[in-house]
C-alpha cells in the first residue's frame, strides 16, 4: 500500500474564506490516485497578501485572500507493512545467494577457481606467448638468485635459505596464484621483519633461529589462506596508505643502516631502531676498513646507474634487471683476481635441492603471531595491490581472495622445503612485466633457473663478497622511500618524480601528519610499535571523520529548482523561515549528537547567503535532505524522535526529502514516519520548499485596510500578466530547453517557485 499527497485547490481570491486553506492534516492529503498530484498554493511572487493572526499555527493557517497557484509535487512512495515484513531474513538471504551462486557455477569455473593456472593454460598461444615468457623468466631468474641470497642475509639467515625461498614458492604460486606477472619470493621488508622478531628470541647463529623462520613461513601461509577463504582481506583497508608509506620509509632507512656493517668492515648491533644502530656505528668507527667500503660503494654506484638507465632509457631497460647479476659477477671476479683478506665472503653454500621436512618448534608459535599478522598485512597491501595493478594493465581480472590464497599456499608448501616467509616483489614484478611476461609460465621458468643454480652453481657463490650482497639490498630499498605513492602509477611510468612526504603535504595535511607519526615511531620505537601506533592514529582519524560528518546548508540556484551547498555556490539563496540541511554520511550512534548540535546551531545562525521570501522572525521548517544517508541505526532513530519533540515544542516542523528505501523502511518500522506525518516526506527538496514556503507566507500575512481593496484589484491584472511571462520562462527551463529565456526579476523574492504549466 502506498501513501500519496492528494489534490487540494485554493478558491479564487475573492471567494477565499478563513479556514479554506488545506493543511497537511486535512482530508485533502489522503486517498489520492497514484499519478503526480497538483496542489494549489499561494505563489512566492504574490506580494501584497493579507495575513493571518500571529496566533495561527502551522497546522491550521487561515489566509484570507490568495490568487490561484497550481503546483505539482511528486508523491513519495512509502513501503507498506506487507512489503517490509516479507523481506528475506539476513541469514536466509546469505544462504540463498550462496545456493544460487553454486548452482550457476559450471565445473570449468570450479576448476579455474581452484587452479587459476587452468585459465591461461587453456588459452595459451604458443607462438605469441612462448618467447616473451621465456625471456621474462630468464631475466627474473637471473635477478632473483643474487637478491635471494642478499635478503636471506638481511633476515639473519644463511644465503641458502634465500635460494630455497625463491624456489618452491614460485612453482606453487604459478599454479595457485591468479596474477600472471607477479614475481614471488624473498623481499627486503619481510626479511627485516623476520630478523627483527627472531633476533629478540634467539641468536642468529643458533639452529633454532632457522627453525623459527621456517615456522613463521608456515604460520603466515595458514593465516593468509584462512583470510582468503573467509574473504577477510577487507580488514586491511583500515590500514591507511600513509601508515604503510611511513612504515616502509622508516624500514628502508633501518635496512640500509643494518647493511652498513658489510661496507664498514666491523660488526654492528642487530636492531630495528635507529638509535642503537647509529650508536653502534659511531662506537666502532675505529675499526673502519677501507677495502670493503670502496668495493661496496663502487658496486652500489654501478647498481644505481644501471637502475637509472634502465628506467629512463627504453633501449637500456635490460640493465635494470641485470644490475644484481652484474654486481655479483664483478665482486666475484675481483675477489678471485686479488684475494683481499679484509673483504668477507659468503662462504660455502650447500649444493642440491631442498629436502622435505615439517616445520618444528610450535611451542614458539604464540610469540610469532603478531609478526605473522604484520607480514600478512604487508602481503595483502603490497602483493595484492601490485597484482591488481598488473592485471588492470594487461587486461584481465584478478580475484583478491584467490590471490591471497595462492600466496598463502606458496608459504605453507614452501615451509615444508625450508623457506622463510615470501611474498610478491615489487621490483621483480615490474621487471617481469617490462620483459613481456604474458602468463605464469615466466614464473615457472624463473623457478627452473633457481633450481639449476641450486644444483650446479652454488660452488661459485662462495666467492661472492658480502659487501656486494649488501649493495644489492641497499639499492633495492632506496626506492622504497617514495615507491608507495601509487603502485599502479609506478608500474605504468616506472618512476616517481617527487617525494612521498611532499606529495602528502600538498594533498592532505592529516595524511602527512600520519606519515610523520608512523615513520618517526617506527624509527625510534621499533617496527611493531610503529605500525601499531600508526594504525591506531589512522583509526582515530577515521572515527573522528565518521563522528563529525560534513553537513551542508542548501540554497536554490537562481532560475532552477536545484539546491546546492551555499558555501560551494555563493550565488544560491535560501528562504526566510526555512533551513535546508544535507547530511553527507550515515547516521548512527557515534555522530547523532554532533548532528543534533549542528541542527540547533542552524536555528540561530543559518547562513549569510541571500535570503528570499516573506520576512519572518524565526525558523519554522527544517528540511533534511537524506539522499546521501545510506544507513540509520536505532540510536539515530531515537534521537530523531527526541529532535521532533523538541522542535514541536518550539513550533518547528521537520520535513524529510528523498530518503532511500532502506532508510525509509527503518523510519517506518520505528514509527518516525507516522510521528512526523507522511505528508512531510517528499521526493525532491524543491517539493518540500514549496509546501513549507506556503505556510511561511500564510504566517507572514497581515490584515489590510478595506480602502486598499480597490487598489489591490486594479493591480491584480498587472501581476497576473507578469506572472504568465515568468511562468513561461520557468516552464522552458524545467522542461529541459537548452536556452530558456529567464526573466530578470527586479525583486529577489518575486521569482516563482514552480511554473503553473510545469
């Protein structure tokens, strides 16, 4: 059953009697047909109108003499009780959706969901894709071998575990991962997290250290798989980009300082805080050794030059991927030629593929949970973000949950073959995409390169200088300071021309403050505390924004029936006695008090825009534009009831404009619709303004001297003639004509609300 605004016609001016004006509570407002209804109200352009007494109320105005004014309003459709009661319960709706989804999923789709590799295998074009995939796989594989050893050293592990981490997880992800360009393996940020948490439990030279790193990979994989199956990846959205950027920037500085020991030639304390690192560097300055410093600096300079040329010159793009391999080759050749005793080497690396073993030391699992959660968050924000950007760039869709499941399975199965936590690498993924990778076959080829290295090349790795691996790590993390501005933009342009902090300062000062807080606390208090504080401040900002929503006072744009924010459109105007408020947020328990306080303020000081309409001393109507409101809870409903009673005691009427179906259904169930009155719910703000302005006019009318009746009668024809011209122009405007002839009104309040012909 639907409620509509009915017809009501004001008798001609000379026949109008006291009490003839229909009110929202009269019988004229009910039992009407569903078409658009015409209501006759006094025009805002009627200037010399008699007035009712000051004691008249909103519900029973009694104007004594008004011209005919036909106005159309669109009836608001109220959901009936039968419609609201027949809605499917929440659990039942979810079950019905899942059942329908299962029924319409074909067997091939089930196979594609479980094994995403089937999608590209089934459509693989050997002649077109095989060569780019082969070149991309070779390039990434050559790049991965030295990087894997470098990141393992950063994690406090033997270099062989970096090679293991770059072997099995690659094959697993190629089968179960949905991205065709993402390069999985050890990365600098995760390696730092592993080193930070395990260094506080046991010494890196202890066998337990390695076992805990493998256990951590297993835990990260399980957590990623669970989040993927439950589709809980959205929880990471609460970690703001500024937090991740500040955390990554601070981590890059810590990583670079932790690798300084291989340049300086003496031991530096292992820490994730900047103060102990700097103290250790200064205190051991007397042990400084020139050979590793010169060699490491030269290799770092070569890496940076090759990276720059690879990014800036398309013809030298291969240099970006060849940098780590070149550093290893140069360092090894130098050591083999000159045998410097002051330069430390990697040493013996076991030859052969990793053996199967189940992770051990589960009694330490409880202490590793926070780090596992942090690494999982990094995996979602980094890997899934990079994978989505690459998928969009290459024209295919990517399921975030499937992507997270592929990463989790890669870590779980990788832990059975002695790998520590792995995730998607930004630099290798970018190189893989630039090299033309079309499918996951490029990852399989990179894994084969790693397997061949484990089988045949490990005897050569013993002569790699430690400073060369440190230079590879520093070169990789130097881009982290500004890399996270936009992953998609970085992948598209391969460069970021300005610093992240400057970008945040220009765009949003709050994000800049959040970036400063996160990076500073991470540097001085440690990674876990820094991230925790950053996330806490980020959530505080979210709660503050939600609890203090934007509220706009709306005014009418001249010559239209469009109402916009008066601060954004200074030319718009409001009407005396009427406040139009738009709340740009859901209304719930956290922000309803703020909204009520603001509404009370608007009664006293509405705005400083142009005012039109009859002069009144106070506010009589508050119109709530509800189109931006997507949700309203029980606390807000109760607050609306209280606000209605408060307004009613001061003779102020609330009007509701354009609520969506869910909000209107909630108001109906709570009794707010009947409390306020169905006649005060409107489809458009303009409809509400017309009805409210009519009542404001009736309240403002003053009795006239009988001697002036003849003068009013003679001027009536002039006003009606002018009104016809105005109505014609406004009708053209509201009908959508491109070039309406809008009249220039000599007095602002004479502009008609809506045409008689509309």
